[in-house]
């Protein structure tokens, strides 16, 4: 009976509760049980708390680099394909360590036009995603607005060059 309650509380918590919270839940339900008994039963049942993932910051806002102008003003709509791309980076924890995923999405089609994955958070991750996008899509002749977290790495004050004979200047790495 008590073992079933422990399993039920543990599953209801999405397997995040440890012995202190399970003990408190049991006491709140009217069970008279000690915390050490809950620990022993959990060990016997093979139940343990799965800790929440620790937050991994991927944005460094403390820098002296120029900040790009907000040209979209949170208007994520466009009338033509390849006139506006947005980008972001996310951290994906894995069993062998973490990976960073850089993704570029076309605002018109909401389709992923370029992406890149790496174990590091360096400019090359961003450039590879942008090269993948430029390899799949041709930006509109009237111009392309490319914005997002990735643009900080692409718009660094370094020597630039034209890439694939398109009107998009990228830093030389």
C-alpha cells in the first residue's frame, strides 16, 4: 500500500520528487511514516529523483560590441519568400556532453532554411548555418533582413567579403 503510494506520487511529479517531497506528500495524505522509511522504500523500489537540468546561458549581453538596430520591430510577417530570415541558437544537453544548434528560419514560409550543430559556441557555428541557408535559398534581389541572436556573430566589426556573389557581406574567418 505504501509502496504503491510512493510510486504514484513519484510518477505524478514526473519523477522529479525525492524522499523529502514524497514524505511531505504522504504526510499530507494522512500517512504516518518517517522520512527514513520513505528513503528505504524508494531505494528498494529503485526510485530516485531526477534533478532538473541546469540552465545554460547562450547569450553574452555584457560586451562592448555594437548592437544591431531592431529593423523588424517584432513584425515577423513578410509578403515574399527570402525577404526576412530570423535566427537563434539553443543548447541541447546530451549524454556525451552538450551541443549548440544554430537555426535560420524564413519568415514567409516558416521553413528552416539553414542550420548548424557544434560542440562550441563560436562564430564558425553561425557562419556554417548561414552558408547552409545561402546554399539552399537565394535572397530576394530587393534585399534580405537577417536578424536574431546569430547576427551578433555575423556583424562583428571585421573585414568583410561578398559570398557566393550575393549581396550579403560576411566576416572573413
